[in-house]
C-alpha cells in the first residue's frame, strides 16, 4: 500500500467492540478524524474509551439509511467492524452500505476479518456464507471496497475459543491435521485496517497473515 494519507474523516461502525475499538485507536494514532456511530441509547461506559481517544461518537438509528447517510457526509471511508449473524452482517451492515453510497462516500471496508471465504465451499460455514452473500451485494454497489482477510485471530489461540487445550494436551481442529491456517493478532489487523482506510490504492481483497501453521504445527509449538 502507498504511504499517502488523504485528508478527511473515517466513519467507523462497531467501534464499541474489541476489534472496532482497536481500529479506532490505530486511526487516532495516525491523527485521523474518526466518527463512531452507535445505536441510540448505548451506555456511556461503552463509549468512554472512544471519547478518551478523541473519537466523535454519534448516537443514531442504525436501521435508518437517511440518518446514517447524513452522518456519512464528508467521510472518505466507511469502516465496518460490526459483529453478529444475518441481522447484523446483512441487515445493519447493508444499511451502512446503502448510506455510504447515498452520501457519496468513495470507499467502504466491510466487516469480513476472517479466513478466506472466497475459497471455502458454499454451505460449509454459516459465518463465511454471510460474508460471501454481503460481498456479492458490495461488488455491485457503486463504491470502492476492500475486504481484509486475516485468517483466525491469534488472540483466540488460548482465549475464549481456544485451539490449544493445555489441560488436555490437545489441539482442537476439524479436518486435516496438516491443513495450513493463517493467524493474525487483532492489533495487527487493526493496524492494517487503519492503513487500508487511508489508502485509496488498496486492492479489493487484502490477504494478510502474521503466521501460518497447522494443527500439527500448533501441537509442536505448544510442546
């Protein structure tokens, strides 16, 4: 990606989440003006860290294209870090996309942040199918888009949904024990996302990986 940083404001949805908060922090580290849109009535303690970063937090109806579009005005890139199932990934994110197009925003980064769903069989994974369905909608929208595919979050290796079960001395996996798996830390994903949001030359699909290994490789490393 190029080093040029265009002027303007980035609008961020999902900023109260873990990844979204890290993206906001990375953008602010680059002195970028950030507007975080949250649902009307969001608890103040959920937005306090964003305000402390200097993020402009706007409460609105996330189901209203008109309200979101009005907030998108003057934005150079809309970044979605929304997390959820169909109601969120297709529904709320769809409103965000329609609003960005209506406001004439030039660029959009969807909440993909996953393994490469462009190479997974349809019907094999619900979350990948949702991202594939949204990609089909995004590809025909009159806006330049960048999907960031980072594999699994490395933070999950021993986190809430661990691959490595130390107590059982096992690595949890499905399928081939030698299947390569991409891992990237959430901090690195946030940094790449911030850089992509500022670079109009970023490709349609940005594939990144902090490390590539396999279930067998994880077992060897943990041993």
